[in-house]
C-alpha cells in the first residue's frame, strides 16, 4: 500500500499552486506536509481522493491511477481513505453517532446493529465513549476534532488524511490529537498524511516530513534531518525567521 504523486500541477485561474510536486508516501508511515498558507497542502490531499483533477501529473493509490478511476471505483477508493477535515466538518443537525456512522451507511449489507457497534468502537478509540447522543454544538473544539477522526476511521481505511488537525486548539488539546494520530498508526496500522503548519505537531507525529514551496518539494526527510538542514527557506519556516527568505532571495540574485 502506498501513495505516489508524480509531477503534479494545479492552477486556479492564473494562480499556479502546484508546479511539479512529487511525493512517495510509504506503507505504514505518517508523513507530514508543511508549507505556507496557500502553498497547496490541502489541494494535494484533495487530489489523493479525487476531489480535484490535476492539470498535469499523476496520483497513484494502491497501484491505481486516481484520475483513471470510474465513479464506482472512486467511491471504493474513498472508503479506503479516511479524511479528517480542518474544521471537523460535522453536521450540526445530526448526533455524534449519526456523524460517525455516515460512511458506514453507504456500505451495502451493514446492519443497524453492526453500524452502532462500529460507531461505539471508534468513539472508544478516540476516548469519547458515551458521546453518541450528543450534538456537535455540545462539544469542545478538541472533541469535535476527535469525532471527525472517529468518522474517518469508521470504514477501517488503510489511509487517513489529516487536514490541519490541530488548528485552533490549545497546546494540551493539540498534544491529545497528536497522540491519537500516533495511536491510529500503531494500533490500526494506517498510513497517514498530515497537512500542518504546526512544527511541534509535525515533530511528534511524523516519520518523515515534506515541505511544499513554490509548488514543488523543497525538502523531504526525517524530523531530525529537517531540524539539521541548512536550507534557508526551510529554516525560515521551521524557525519562524522570515529574514532568512530575504537572504535566500539576495543570494539568488547575486548568482544570476
């Protein structure tokens, strides 16, 4: 099982987002994608599940070219890839149990008892046992994120994509969410792709880290390797030092 992205290009109007981005997500790992706002991190996730089509390039999941899948094949792919949305994206009109069970109800042959049993199991995995009847409005931000994670793993996917899973959370709750991401990898064996700009979170959850910059892969390596890099663009991001970008731009002009 793997995700392979080759020479991915995507523009919206005249704005070029991805300009040859490439990545290989290995089986069983959790890989974090870093980048500035608007760099194409979330756009990349949407290509993996076929929510966007590339202008150029290829996306492969489990040896299947995503852009070549027929409608039913694409639905089947999405059952194998859980998606944790940035703001949880829960339906306020539904209970927690109904939100978590949404994907299960699309699986032919699943009984109501089986659905409820799986919902309870997933809520237990994210430490929300007994929350089935609550509404999203009754939950804290961290609890909503955990319900979103429970929904993502309900169909027993091989992959989970996390879009800014710790955004808007306090440091303690961030650590809880990071712990759950690690738990999903260790206990369920899922391959994870985490889009984030939170360096502490990236260091905690990832086996490798990729940085998107100007539409391409600027860096790919382990947390230790990114902390040791001398690349001024990468250091500017991970250390919060924008002056390094100016140094990079000045050096590029002098070379040219």
